[in-house]
C-alpha cells in the first residue's frame, strides 16, 4: 500500500517521540512491503517563530493532500505563562481539527497487565480496564463564539451543538460498541446544560437503532468518580469536546502514565493520529520522553487503513518492550533507557507474527 503521511512533530518532546514512530513505520514498510511517503511540516510554537502562524498555509495544504497525519505535540512554556498572547500554539491544533473536519477523537484507555503495578490506583480497581472515549472534537465550547468586554472584566465562551454534529459521532460510537463489549455511556451535564439535553435526546433516539448495545447516560461529575472507582464498568464513552478532554486525561491516570496512550481523530476525508500527552517542554531534548503513545498512535493509523497485521506487529513489539522492561523512566520510576533506545528496541522487534493484540 502507498500512503502519504504528514509528519507534524510540533513542540517540546513532539519531534523526539515522532522520530520513534518513523523508525516503526520504516520497519513496517520493510517487513510488509509497503511504501510510506513521509513529509515533515511545522506546527505550533516552532511554526509561530518561523512564520508568525501556528498553522502555516503550506502545512495545512500538505495535511489536506496527505492520507493521514502523525502529530507529535503542541505548546510551549512562554505561551502557558502568558495568557495575553494573541497568537498561541494550540490554535494550530484547533485549526487543523476544524479545517480537516476531524470531528471524532477516539481515545482508548486499556490496562496493560504487565504494567499494572505502575498505576497509582489499587490493582483490583484498575485490573481489566478496557474502555474507549469518543470525544466530539470540532464543536462545543472550544469553537463557540468567544467574547470579552471592553475593559476585559467579563468574558464568555458559547457551548453550541447541532443535532447533526451529535449524531455523526454517536453513530460512530455505537458502531464501535457493537464490535466491543456492547455498552455505550453518554456522559453529559443534562441536569444543567441545554446543549447536554440535546445530546441526550439525540443519542437516546439513535440508540434505538442499535438494540444490541446497552445504552446509559451519566452526568460528568459522577462519571469522573465512577472512572476512578470502577473503570471496568465502561466500554464506549461518548461525550462532548470539553468533557472528553478532561475525562480522557483522567482516564490516563488509571494506566499510570499518560506517555502510553494514543488517539485518533477521524473526519470524513482525513485522519490524524497523536499521543494523549502534551509537549512536556521540561523534558525537551533530554531523551526521557516515553515514545509508546506516539508508537501506538502509529498502530492506530495503520489500523485505520485496514492494516491490522501491521498494527498488531507494532503492538506486539511494544509488549515485548514491556516484558523486557525496556521502558522509559515514567514507567519504572527510573530507567537506564531513553526515548531513542526504546524506539530502536520496538522498531527492531517488529515482525510478521500471528499474535492478535489490540490497543
Ligand atoms: C488535547 C489537548 C488539546 C485540547 C489542547 C492542546 C488544545 O489538551 O488534545 O486533549 O484541549 O483538545
Ligand atoms: Mn487534553
């Protein structure tokens, strides 16, 4: 298969972890006889310093043309500490999502049995966690009208959703649930928010055409608690942009490191794959960042194009690294292995095997 993949390393540790994904893509190319055309482009703070824009036109054009995008991370300390900055790295990512219509953000949270001791939560609570969050990504409070009054003392962000925006991701989430444990939990705040009530009404109606999927609704405050008390009760979680952002980071606590979790952002004509984690500027250039989230995101990319054996080969190699404890310090507290070494180990262990492993 020929795939054109845009590589957007971005800021902080983004380029370092992405480099490990590239090693894996090269190994997949060789082992399975594919042809991946990899093209790099700037985004985020690094793009602002180069062009004044967090998402240069040439980068957006490349992303439109590419079959898929592998994304590193975005964000830099100088912006985090300066709320006044009008041009911000995050705008690059948000614009990319909006322009490419990447409306469904899929974030699997699966416990790795071999790393169960790494979770800060009790083993009996986190054991067997296998859930996936479907977060709406191009609507809601992130993209609603923003306003600040003349003297800067009153500000607002509008949370708006249309039935169409809700139903397209709802269908996707129900279809996923059908293939998994057949349960879907809609997370909202329908006791307070009008937009949440529209979600509840629309998704309840759609649920009727998926009778094999058990459908339930949960308020976000309760869902946050339930996720810590009994994460195994969840299969597919469907939620809006803001709740999904928060809940997915919370979900990463179960696993013990945000450095392990991948995500896919899917639209009608394009798809982008990126780690859960941010740019972790403090670790930039230190060769300590965990490349697994980026490598798993690469596996999700391959899966998206029906390359299941190839995705499996990556997951298998990552499991090998867990088994041999070739992991970065976020996993074991301390480690003699750096980003590069772990990336080499995983890419060198990519083989065509019959294992069937899911992310
Ligand atoms: C994420 C990030 C982004 C978001 C930021 C960087 C804009 O936190 O992908 O979860 O809030 O969506
Ligand atoms: Mn987030």
